[in-house]
């Protein structure tokens, strides 16, 4: 009985269609009753018209009610079973019926990279397809293994762990669990992830199978595959010939030697790709490379024997997502073209069809913070790329999270899906179910993002103070002021703090005392001259 009453809740949106069906039944019954008592003598055009109209509207109301009641029933069912919907209140479920099919029959996408950039891309793409494969490294490239890795006999699993978290249905809770660190007893210093990977490796008797089976055990969207099962080491050769064999030492040595990285290479150079890597690349509809640390995440994965060749031979849409910020000691002063040329120098041409890069419109205060760490904005130069035929797409894909500049997961994902849709359209597959469903979801997400952006702008606009607005020659607020009011406010506050700091410093106090003494002497002299005069 309790379950039956749930259908009559206002949130179920069922009662309106039930009422419409009931109204249709009443109108049909009324028209039938009129026919049964119909008298030929009293028949008029108006009376006949009433009977016909009642019957027609009653029939239409019933059909419409049944259609939308069934549709809403399916929507409620999918709402309750679709784990991707975090907030199910007030969600527009116009195309929700097709969501399951969109994910299951979505494009086969392979993502190659590492670090936070890889996790961001995976987090966004899992909302469009279940056929998602992350190819990541299982090596710290010459770094000393942690105590847990030595004790449990594990390969480095940092990128594997982050990719599994990114593909999880609840990233926050999964991250909290995997990164939980024991601080008592024999497990002191171990994380849950260490114990999980150790247990899975021993249960499956093979590390590769342990990772593949984790996809089912953790019920994640897509799958994660290690690029190789060999513990490879990365070496960086600098322009002055100096060779660095430890990943963490690269930025420090590059800064000390005042030089740049000439090339990187892995040892052993003939390491074999893990089972399933080349097959995943071959069967992909789209291959995404990056973002991530150029010389320590992206290029090493491509140097594994056979990976770069498989990408070149693949008929998939190949996309490179460029970094937004440079990295100290790795990509100092690098532009977009420098990143691409470095990959071409190591792996040859044919790896990319498209390059997605950011517009670079980032408030300078955040860039200033990166400057203190030796990083800077990646310059948007693309004229001198060594490979021909690469199409460049410049989009606003940056977001600031906790003071750090990151790729926006949803914007990167929508840019990739848009390219896939355009490719299907180019192949005259507008009537293909995959295209229709992907395109429908893409347009829906774009509308939602626009609404969110408008709401954020209104919120920010309300918080700004009038005294920080600038007025142009026509008496209207300038576009710069509208866009960078927070920046103007921050600069003024920063200048005010610096001014106060200078005032309160001991040196400033001494200088003020000197000025004060000098002024008093001048006044004394003037007063003495007046008396003597």
C-alpha cells in the first residue's frame, strides 16, 4: 500500500496524466450516453456537434494521458537506477529514457596520460559513454619505492588509483576510502589502496588481471589498463649533454644547469605493452592524449614499444589536449606548439588530428601565484608546428579550483564529444542512433552550462562594490571593469597591504623619524630667522 501511494506524490508527476485520462473517460462516456438517448426529432447540428467534439477530445485526452503516463513511468524508473544523477530534484529528464543506451552504445574512447589531467578528462567523459579506457603508467620512473610498495611487493599504482577514482560513481567517497591512511598497529603508514591492490594482485595472481577485474569489483564506468607491466625508468638528457636518471631531480637539475630538456627516454627501451593496450587503441573511435606532465607522464607512455605506431595506424579521431600552465624544470616558457613539437620529436608525426587548447583568459592574480613556483601560462602560439594537417581548437576550458588552475572536466568532455559528433555528421550518419543520442545529450549539457554560467555571473555581479567600477568616455561601465572587477579589487587590496607593510616596517619608521627631525629643524630655522629679523 505504501509503495502504491508513492505514485501519487507531487514529485512523481503522475497525477496530472491520471487526471487527463479520467477526463477523457468522462467525455467519452458523456458522448456515448448522448448517442444512446439520441432522438432524431430533436436532432440539431449543434447537438450533434457537441457529441462529436466530446468524443474526439475524450479520445485525445485518453491517448495523450496513457502515452505520457508510460513515458513518466520509464523516467521514474531510470531516475531511481541511474547512479550518474547526483541531484535528482528539479532535473530536466527530457532525454533520460535514452541515457542507458547512450552510455552503453556510446563511442569507444581511449585516454592516454597521467596525473591530475588524466583524471579530469576521465571524470568528464564518463558522463557520455561506458566504453572508456584509461591507459596509464605503473612506474615512478626511477623513484625509490615507498615502504608499502616494498613490503607488499607492489608496482607503483598512483595513476592507476587516481584513474579508478575518476571513473567511480561517487568520486569523493571513493577518494576518501582509497586515500585513508592507517595510523595504528601493524598497518601504521599503509593506505587502503595499498592493501586493496595487494589483495587483488594475490587473488588474481597477476597485476594486469587485478587491475582489469577492479573494473567490475569497484563497479566503475569504463576500464583502466596499465601501459606496461615492466617497472620502467625515465632518463632526461639536457641540452648540455647532462643526463638525469631520477624523475624528481629533473626540475632541480634543469634549474641549476640553466638549460632545457633535449629528450627523454625509457629503460628498458623495448618494454612490451600490457595485454589489451594495443587492442584498445586499435578499436577506439577516439584517442585522447594528455593533458599531463609532458616529459614525465605523456611522452613516456608513448615510448612504450608499439604504442605510438598503434595510434598512428588507428582510424580513430586523435586529439591532443594541451596543458594550461607550464611546469618548472620541464616546460619553462613552452607554448602550445612547443608541447606538440616535443611529442613529434620523440614519436614522429601522425599522432594528432586535433589539438584543443585554452584561450589563456585567466585572471593574472592566479598566474602570479604560479610565477612564484616557477610556472607560467602556456603561450597560445601554433604557427610553427612541425606536423601538417593538425586542426587547432581554441576553447575556454580552464577553471580555478581551490586557487589552482585546472582543466574543466565537463568542458573538455563536451569539446571531445562535439568533435566525435561532427565526424559522424561528416560521414552522413545524422540518422545513426549514436549520433542522435550523443548530440541530444551534448546540446542538453550546453544549455545547462550556459544557465550555470549566467547564474554565476549574476552572483559575482551582486558581490562587487561600485567603487571598483570604471566608467568609459560615454559614461557606461567598461567591459574590462565588468569582466575583471574582482581582479581590480584584488590589485587595490594588494597594493594597500604592501603600503601598510612598508609603513609598519622598522626601516620605514626610521626613515619617517629622519623626515620628521628634518622638518622640525627647518621649522626651527625659519622661526629663528623671523625672531632675528
